[in-house]
């Protein structure tokens, strides 16, 4: 229960003190709403409805500063009775008598405990709004400010004393209501809830507020706050218990979730485990909870309530992009192949640039998180000025953790080129390793952080001749804060600079016929804007475009939130410069540059991006559209 205490003075209560006392009484009585009113009784269902007339019986006009006027206009009890039919004068007078107390209560929630309020009723027979008007005039007076905030904790157990002390320091350091700030009921409630949330999110899921108190001195307009938290016992993760599993092995769910059994309870870790289960494809719905009713807090079971996905599923998907035009795809998913037990995802895709048929088979991860995979694809794709029919088969192992993905695999490539003066068709086999680290603040719409990815392959061509080669590709992206944008209400979001760079190389003797699927092309929505999809590459003596052995791409983009009519929106403006080059020799790298501007909309599934870019080399303007973020 929250207590609000009025400090007594040396003289009799003033009207200001009476308003504060009334406000405090309301807060104290709120605790009574927690008492049971009867078994499963719905009090709102039995409350008599207020009949409404076609024309309002009276109008309500509020004259007050902007800081309080909206709250009064929205929440005054008078507003509820404006359309009451056949409202008698005596009934309206009773409403007016209660309006003063109601307004003081509302102002108290905003920290104004010494207001001057007048309520006037006038006849307005000529008004189109109502025959009578109630005018509420408010001078709120000084706003109460905080002079002291005490945050206390129940005594922790001796075993947990050090960890509890660190948690106490963190809650106190992050406390949002510091001395000097204005007191409002919503800010007070929010500060207490934030402190409790910090405790419950790590180590202490059963933490609670045992006492809170706000002492208001309406004469000096000062507030002294105090709150006491009881963290409760520290918890550790126990075993994962799956409920609702019928088709798939519960032990597989444990390996997919990778919940750190025995580790200190952390809500973020549990949510990550829930996300891994939900995104595995085996379940349509997943909800993880910690069983705090278990016998021991040091090994509390985690309950996974799941709704399993069908064994097989067929998905059709249309799409469109400015890189490759309209797209149609069909995907078949088999979550448990007969005999093998692996998950198979097979796909057919068709767009302006590419025709693709692929399949990938994946095993469940072992206790260390590593899993086997194998896959293959057949593809027909426009590569520069040539068409390439290619086949690829790979097999290896992969592991995904919170921030890092790793994989190593054996790969076979076969590329057959078609066209006038096309490169020689060739095949190759290679051993590859990939490492990707993602350290962004959001997986779908990051605003800060960085990511880096490294690919390394060692291989040899098989035809027309055998030549060893090394292929490497490094990608990097970072978001750097570049000041804050603040709207009229004080809401702020960071502007930022987004930096991106790619560098790749294929090292082999000059005459080696590397499969074109191992070479580099760039240009398009996600690389160098202002140029067509994969339109930047090496050039033959006849000026025909083909994949090159060296790649260099860079981008600088300034992203700034948009404020409209004084309010922060979900839109952002951008300015960018992209550059990219591909060649067969490092000395021949000649960058193609694109400049432009764009808009970003923060959709629920990631940023929707629309860019208008000008290619300096081609002297053409292109529109680039894409949805989502990936690295």
C-alpha cells in the first residue's frame, strides 16, 4: 500500500492543506480496492448505466495553464454527466459542489496541492453547444518538488549479501526521481515500478515493494519519498520442463533452448531461450516461465508451454524489390524426416534475375550447441553480362550463440556460363569457415552497436585445370550516436551515423579459372545505391561485365528522427554516400559512387527504407526500396 502523509503545521489546516489531505486520503483508500468484494463478482457489470440525451444538458469549459488543462478536460467527473437527460438544477448544483474536490484531486496527482479553483454556472440559451455552461477556472499554484528520496531494502541473506549490495547500488544509481524534480503521482509510481523491475529482471524474480510513502508539505511545496523493497531469495535456473509436447522430443527442445541450467536467473536469458525455441520452426507458440513455487530457489524449474508446429508445411510467398523485381516463392518444410529425424526446408524461387531450387537439412544441436547440416541448390542467375547455370552442394557443422554464429563446411561448386565470349565453365571444391558477431541493441531495428563477419575458404578448381585458391570476405557495420532529437514533450531519440564496409579477395594464379559463383559483383539496394543490382564488376576488353577477384564497398549514412507538429514520429530522414569497386587486380579498383537521401519508417518487423539515389558514374537516378535489417 502506498501512503501519502501530510506534515502538520503550527496552525490550523489551510485550504491548501485540506486539498493535500484529500489527495492523500484518496491514495490511501486505493489500497482498499485490493480487498475482495465477493466471489467472482463483476461490480462494473451491475453498475447502472448513465442514459444519454441527444443534446448535452450543459457544456464544460476549463480555463487553466497548459500543464494541467488537458488532464482536467479529460478526467473531470462533470464530463460524464453532460449528456444526462432531464438534469434538474438541484442535481447540477450537487455536481458543481463535488467539482472543486474532484479538480483538487486531479491537480494533486500532478503535484499541485495549493490551487485556487472557481466553478461558475451560467445560462447560455443562445449557445449552439448547450443551454448552460460550467466554467472551471484554475490557478494551480507552485508545483511540489522532491527534496528527499530514500530507497531501502530488506536485509538479504548472508549467502547473498555481496550480490544484493551490488543490486542495491544499481537500483539507487538508476532511481529516476532525484531531489529537485517535480512530484507527480505517475512519476512516483513509475520510479517505484522501475526499481522493482530491475530487481525482478535479474536474480530476484519474486521481489516486491513492502512499503512506500510520500510525505507532502503543501505549505512549502516539498515532497519526501521513501520506498522499501524486499528482494526475496536469489534464484538459479533449474531444468527445462516442456508442457504440450506430443510430436517432438522434449529433449530436443532443451537443446534448442540452450537455457544455462545452474546459472543465476536472468530474464533476458530466459527470453533469449524462448526466442530460440519460437524461431526453430518446431513450435507455433512458446511461453517460458520460472516456477517460483518450487522447493528450492537454487534450482527452480523453467516451464516451457508450447504449441507444436505441424510436421509438414507448405508456404507460398509473393514479393517485390527494386533489385530483382517481382518474386514468387514456394517453400516446403518437413520438421522430422523419416529415418533421419532432421529438419528439411526446400524452396523454389523465381524473380527477374534468379531462378532457384534449394534444399537444406539440419540436425538438432548437441549439448554443446553444434549441429550438422547439409544442403544443395540449383540456380540460374544473371551474373554481369552473362547467364550462369550453377550447382552447389555443402555439408558441415554450425553453432549459434547469443551474439556469435560459427560454421565450417565442405563445398562443391559447378558453374556453367552462357553468352558471347563467356568465361570458361569450371568446378571447384573448398573447405570454408565463417564467423559472425552481432553486437547491436536490436536484431530487427538497431540504433547502436556493431557487427563483423569473416569468411575464409581454401580450395582448388577441378576443371578445366586444377589450381588452388583462397577466398576471403570481411563485412563490418556500426551505428554511432550523433546527437539527440527532442520534441515538444521532451521525448528524445538519437540521431546516428551508420557506417558499412565490405572487402573481399580471391587469391589464385592469374590464369586460374575460378567458378564465377566464387567471384564478386556489387551494386543495388544493400550495397551501392544509385546503380543496378550486381551491376558493378570487372570488365573484359569488350567492356562486358563479369565477376571480379577483388571487392571493396563502403557507405556512410546519417539517420535523423523526424519531429512533426512538435511530436516525435516513427519516421527518419537519411543522407548517404555509397562507393564500391570490383576488379581482377587491386590496382584496377575504380570506385563507383552514389549519393542520395531517403526515408525510414520504424515498422513492427524492421525499418521500411525508401531511398532516392544518384549514380555519379552512370548519371542516373534510381529508387531503392527494402524492408528489414539483416547482417
